[in-house]
């Protein structure tokens, strides 16, 4: 390209390689080549995208393909590459572009209408059929074989043959168009509930030859009609007789296979698998509400549950880059299979539950293909979603009816019998927000007031705090002295100060050091700490009443260790023959201590190792409730027993602690950090007054992992750093900016947490108090 331009302009005194070096501003040809390549990639992207084949055409499937093709040398990330490929300038515009071209590509796939299946299946006919009308529903007689008592009409026989032929030759290879009454479903699901069996000899339902019972024969009973609306007519017990419900659901993304092919699925479920194969027809009951036989889930009556069929499909789409941007072309290899839905139980997502519509929607929610709000609306129809094995589930029907019959216009969220991980204000507020109906006439905070029986935000929060605090009282609890009898409050105060035998002795907790024999008491405590870590700290709430941590005003604790007492653990420099003054691994810099303002420039303090934890200002948040579990892990297990780190950093007149509330610790450059991952289910329901109550499930699991944080003043992630984790708590609304500022008066290097030593911030803080040049070894 450079040579072409030189030829156009002519009379250039140097060759194309020299011209490239001039453009790159370098005399090095290789550097110039790299610069030119990088500049080209910035403009034209890192992927060629010529005849790239992808199974399916969605934003997610395409971006996964692009991401796998980028390569390590690409100077930009996935989102920028997508913008280049689509010739857009934002992530949203790029996604919209891909959605649009995929939608256009799907429009080119071979398709059929229902009228192509049979001449009678016009839009009006199919709408009437879905409501439970037409001769297909009203007649009795077999589509397959004969029933001597009921002769099949010519039109039913022809329609049945058309359905069978279409299923065999077209259903799995062409996109089937919509049914008008089912084309505007707001909540990604269609359900059919059948009330009659018109066909014998198919091993389904109780229509039988020679019994003359097929005028009112029942389908196989797999559900329970609860009530119909708007009349609120209840159907307790077996009042509705046997009913059979079967549904399908699809993704929020209209280009997903299960979305584009949802009417293929509807055809299979309703016309082929249930009517033609089993003879199931008609709506469940006839009353003033005129409920449909098949409808959008939001238009169907409340039932206990429904069976479910899912689409498994493949279709190759070919992507190419054109002058106007990215182009996509469909293939001719569409293949569709129909299978029982593979779902997960709503109350136990680790457990599979197949052939159940509610459980399939739980899988869609887990896979981010359906929102919680949409699922909540679906569950207003599938009332037995929490117990899909119970076809009848009268209790679910009664509960649903009672809530609605007493005027359930408020609240807008069905927050009864919900299971949520955690019980604190933000968690509950988020859950209610996700559960609220989009058409709700009031906002989230008003909804919370309704559920708590209050009339202002402050009282609503107080209600939640009190409710959660009461529920938390049922959590199993442990004190430090339960770990080992020596760990009394007085002992723990001395331990955190760095003054017990655990801090001062030398010798291993794990294994042996031939030079330094471990005392019996150290060995016993170490064994008990390890035992509690393995069997207790993850399943109980550890309580602490020792005074050093009772008034941590700034929601953080830090430990800074100055010695390593244990060898052979790959941490610190204590060895079998030299451990008397061994150092921990150096990860921080002691700046100065107070109130003497003793400075520690350069490495005058020796190697030090700092590690901390922080928690939410809501005392019911997991991070606050289990902060003493975290402290145990950080200080006593992970650093003392596992690594041998003990003692405070330095001995001087300020008598600094080894571990303390962040405001009691000396100034350092930074600290590592551990956060908690907690699973503890709380079950939420409404009492007889319609007020929210919470009960604990006691499935507690506490795990410890390096903190995931965000560097102050940036959007950059930084793990295993206390200052970055504190910043994340502020972003999430769990810590105030004032508290963060107070913490940063101790963690001076918060703006550059990757620099362990960071002498500059130490000097700056010290000299701000004592004058320029005072932070030195002199």
C-alpha cells in the first residue's frame, strides 16, 4: 500500500521500506513493521472474517467466535474488535448491529406457514384452535387408526395426515411461522392445557375402543387447575377432572434457536405430539372466563405444573466482512430435534429436573436467557414451581388462590416462599426489585414499605434490619475458646498485640524443625486451629468478645507480621537451622509509627507482611456477620499455622499491635486481602398480615478467597489488595466514602497497590507532618 501511494505521488527519493520507517518515526525497520501492523489492526481489526462458520446466529455465539480468533498480539480487546467489524462506535451499537444482521439472516432461512401444513390452517383457524375451538377440538375420533364407536371425519383425517406428513418432511428443516394469538407473548413461554382425549388405542388418556366414553374421556393427569380469572372460580380437589399441561419456553434473545423456532416447538407440542399422537384436545373447563387451550403463559389460568419440550437445533451461518461492515448468510443445513426439557430445580439448582416447564425456566434464568422478573410472572401461572414432582399440589393452589382472592393487587412482587442467599437490606431490596412486575404502579421503595407495613424508607430499613437480625440468631455460633481453651478473651487481646507464646516461640505448627522444638501448647493450639479450619470455620459463625476488635470504627482489620517462626512451608525465610530472627515474605512497607512518629525509610524495618479484611456497614451482610471467621482464617490459620507468621513488625516505644482495627495500625504502603464467599439460604414468606418474614435454612458454607477489588479512581480490577477491596465496597454501597478515606490514611499506597515498597507515599505522608527531607535514615 505504501509503494502504491509512492507511485502515485512519484519522485520520492527513498524506497518503501525507508518510507515505512519515516511514517513510524524510527530508523529500525523491524520496529517500523511492528508499528505499521499495530496501526493497521487498530483500523481494520485483528480478524479477517472471511467465510467464518458459526452454529447459530446470536450476539453471544458470534462474540465467542471472535474472542477465540483474536490472538495475543491484538492491540485491543473483544469489544473494540466487534466495533471495528460492525463499523460502529459503541458496545451497544455493535450488539444492535449483530442482532440486526442475525435477524435478517434468519429471515432468509427456508420457512413455512401453518397454512402450508394444511389448507384449513389459516391464521383465523389457528387462533380459534389455540382457544379450544375448530373441529379438531370438538370432534371425537382417531387421527391414527380407527375407533369403531367414533368415525373420524374426512376433514379431521386429512388434517391428521397433513400434520404427520409435515412432521416427517418439513418440521425439522424449515422455520415455521407464527400463530397470531401467540405471537405477542410478553414472558417467553406458551402453555397448552388439555381437558379431553378424543383418540383411542394410543396408550395415552382413557379414551378406549368399545366403551363409548371418548366424548368426555380424560387425558393423562399431570397437573392441577387451581382457579380461573377474572371470576376467581376455584377448582379444589378433582373438580376439574384430569387435565394435562405441556409447555415450551424460549430465550430473551430473539435470535436464539429456541426463540426463532418456538412455533416449530408449538406445532410439535400441540398439533403433533398431543393432538395427533395422543388425541388431547379442548381446554380444561368451560366457564365464564373462557380460558384458552393454548396461550401465552400470562394468559393461561393458574395450574400446579406443566410438562415441557425443548428445541435442540443446529444451523450454520457464514460471516464475511464487506465494504459496509459485517455480513452473514444462512446455510441450508437446519436440523431440529424435539426433546424433553432439561431443567434444574428452582429450590435446588444443583439437581436436574427434566420434562418440567418451571424447571426449564430456572435453567434459562441460570443461563442468562431469561430474567428473574419474567420467571416470576411465569410462576404466577405455574404455582407449584417449587415442587415440580407433585402434580396435584393442592397446597400451592390454595395459597395462590387465597393471596389473590383477598385482593392481591399489592404488593407487586410475589415474595412468598422465596429462597435467597443472605438476609440484609441490599440483598432483599435487590431481590424485590427483580421480582416486581414491570407494570407496577409504584416504585421499589414503596413496594418495600408495603411488604414491611411501614410508611417511610427509614422504618422499612429498620424492619428489614430487625427481621434479619432475628433470623441470624438461629445460625450456629462458636467462640474462640471453643477452638482451644487457651483462646480466652484476654489471651486473644495479647495474641493480636503479638505477645503470647504463639507469637514469641519458635517452632513449627506443621511438621518438625530439628533445631527448634515446638512446645506442647503451641503444637496443641496449632492442631486445634487446623482442625477448626477443616471442620468448623466454614459452617459456623465465629464470635469474638475480646476488646481489641470491639470498636473497629472503620470496618476493617489488618495484621502486619514481622517474624517467621516455621520452616519448610515455602513461606518466609525460617529454615531448619536458622529461624531465630527469620522474616516473613515481604509484601508491604512500614512507613512510620505513632505517636512517636518513628520513621522507617528504605528497608529499615526489615521484611514485613500485611494482610487484612474489610466488611459492609450493614451488620447483617455476610462480610460483617462472618468477619471473625475471616480474621481467624487470615491471622491464625493462613498466616500463623500455615506460614508461621507471628509478632508485630517492629519493637519501639509506640508498642504497635500485630493485628488491630485499621485505625489502630501504623501507616504502611499496602496489604493483601481475603474476602468471604458465603452460602446461607434464607426463606422469605408473607405472614397472615402480609408482612415479610425470614427463616434460615442452615445450609451454611463459608469459603475464603483473595479479595476481588477495583483500584481507587479507576475501573481497573485488582485482586488480593485491601485498598482495592475497600473501594469495591464503596462502589457497591456497603461503605461510605468517609470510612474509605479513614482507611486510606493507613494504606498510603492505595492509588498504586501494585507497588509493595512505595517509599514515595511514605515520605510524602511523613514530610507533610514534619517538613521536606525529614523522611530519611539520618
